[in-house]
C-alpha cells in the first residue's frame, strides 16, 4: 500500500488527509480558522494515528501549493518540506486550480472544456483550463476581469467551477453552453486519485527549489 499525506493550508480552513493507493483513508479539518501554524502538526499526528500507520510508512507527501493565502501556503509547504527531509520522502506539489478542474472533469462528463476560476482580489482572478482528455489549455495564471470572457469563448460546452458564481452568471450570459458550479472545496477523493497518478509517474519536485504557486506579485505596504 502506497500511503500519501495530503496537506492543504491554502484557504481559511486547513485540511490534512491520508490516502492509500489513490483512495482516501482518513482526513481532518482544522476548527481554528487561519491558525494553521498552531494546528497543522498536531492534526498530522492525530491523522496518522487514526489511519493506523506511522510517519515512516508514508510513500510521499503532497501539498496544495496555491494559489491562496500567502501565509497559509508558506506554512503548508514548510511543514511538508520538514517532513520530507526528516523522513527522506519525495514531495508532490498540486495546484488548487488544477485540482478543482480535475474534480469537475471527473464529476461532469461530456464537456469540451473544464475551467477553474477563483477570485484573487477586486476585478482579478486566478484561472486554469483543460480539454476533455485533461490536457492543459489555459495555463494556471492571474488575470484581470476583462480577460475572462475572451479566455472562455471556446467552441463546445464549458464547465466552470468558481467562487464568483453569481457575478459570472450575470456577466457571461452571452457565452453559449456554459455550466457554472460553485463548490470550490477540494474533493479529497479526486485529489487522492490525482496525486497517486502523479506519484506513479514520479512527478516529484526538488525540495530545495520548490515554492508555492502564488501566481501574482505579493503586495506589501509600508
């Protein structure tokens, strides 16, 4: 059995999970919003115990590396790197946009395009797109509001998963064959399967060089 530890601190609620051979075994969500640093290691210890395994039995660690909360992404990746160094395990990095599009791809068959679109800030978005074979058609990127319609104007039907459902329903009504879904919570069963496929293909990252998927400039204020 190949066990993977999944870590997601990209949003307000942190999640850790363990999968075995691509199937979710157990999971935990933090109840302390935005207290990832204080909760993540205790959650992992509790999760591993509940799964009946030890940390050395893990085959790899996978992280949802963004886009998302700057601080949350740093905490999640730092935790994963520390475990990888200590346990001598490989690291997988998954993009939240890809994971959301992938679960739409698994759950809504028959579409020509699968797109994830998340709010970045006012009139700005993160976007990624994939074809019916889940080949990348829109590279994960940060765009402005006026670019959205052009990127979505494709032939065939498009399923878009987004946290701006109401706004897009009003603004993109002229685009034909557009289905809009509003559940932007990562589906652990889809993530488990996706990461196991990457593990089998040895899609590991360099521990020293790996960074979160910020996708946009980090703004600071004096």
